[in-house]
C-alpha cells in the first residue's frame, strides 16, 4: 500500500513526510531520519506490485534490491548517493540522499551558454561512466532528472532518479512497466524487449545538451524513425553553437545504436 505522512518505516528509523512523485514503475517519498536529516525512499509502485503474481513479485523484488546494492557502489559527487537498500514489509526500498536543488528542466532562462551547458553535461557524463562501470544503465537521462546543487558557492549537476535503471543482462518481466521521455528516449527503448546499453544513455545525454542549448525539445525518436520526421540541427536553432558541439550532439543522437559512441569516453 502507498504510505502517507507520518508513517514509520524500518521500525521508526524513517518517518514519511510526503510523496515526491510516482510513475507506473516506482514511487518516491521524502522522509526524515531520527536526526531530522531529509532523505528519499524509492520503492515499487504498489499498483504494479499488486498486479504481479507471487513469483513475479519475488523476482522483481530481488532485482530491485540487487540494483540498490549496485547503485550504492556508484560513488561520485555527480550521482545521488544511496544510503542503503532495505525491505519494508513486502516492498523493497532504496534510501538515497535528498538533493535540494532546481532541475535543468526548470531553469530560467531555459537556454544556457555553451560553456555552462557543456560543464553540466561533462559532469553528468562523468557520473554515467561510473554507472556504466557498475553494469547499470540509467535509461531516463533528461533535464528533469538532473538537479543543480550549490556546493561551496558553485553550482554542480547531480544525476537523480534511477527508477528505470536496469541490469545490462536482465529484463524485468514480460509485463514490465515501460516509461519513456519523449524527445530524450532513444528509439530502441520504446521496445520493452530491447536490452539497454551505454549508447542508450549517450543518446539521452546528447538530447539533453540539445535542449539546454536551444530551449527546444528534440523531435521524438519514434517519429524520426517511423514517420521520417527531421531532427533540426541544434545550430539551426542557435547559430552561436560551435560546429564541434553541434556535430557531437547529432552523432550522439543517431537513430542506429552502432552509429553512436558506445561509451562516454569516446
């Protein structure tokens, strides 16, 4: 069942303040520990969980906990940090730090200078290297999942919301929840049976840079692939973008995975 304000988790270790958000796959809650430190608890959406058979729940729960353990190993200043993976009744939970900051989707003005945009993208790229080295894929990189945190008077980007991160070698279930972020999700992730690779996150990272430099959400990948809609070059929207950056974005957003860089390092 969904938790409400005042509910106690882990025998009083955490107290629920409020629900932060939910998708078909997961729900996140803002909680406080006994020291009044704010944290985030992510768990499986109760509606999805209850719709599964007992074997499916067990499999999903096991994978969720395994993912939480892997995420806890992703130590990097530009990745939201996992405190622990715990079981609350039937529900697996991942407890993470709470990052209090504005997302790149909520910037005003919405268009960044090229140096600022590249700095944030480089920071998230560094974070994704660590994620991929731990055999995880984020699967949902977009401006709304990147927060700007003030550290010693300087803003830095932090990658959050690993709710769609899945192990390289596994599918969740044949009834797996599927969420996409139109404009940022690569075409292969619209197919629930496709195994995500690092190049899937690279597409999303390039699309995020497109948005930061133009203020425009790129045309949806499926519309490009199925309907033949044209991806307007970011430089056409913003002539101030350098040729090098323009080329990097378009290469990262190639529809065919084999034509994109296969690692952040390239």
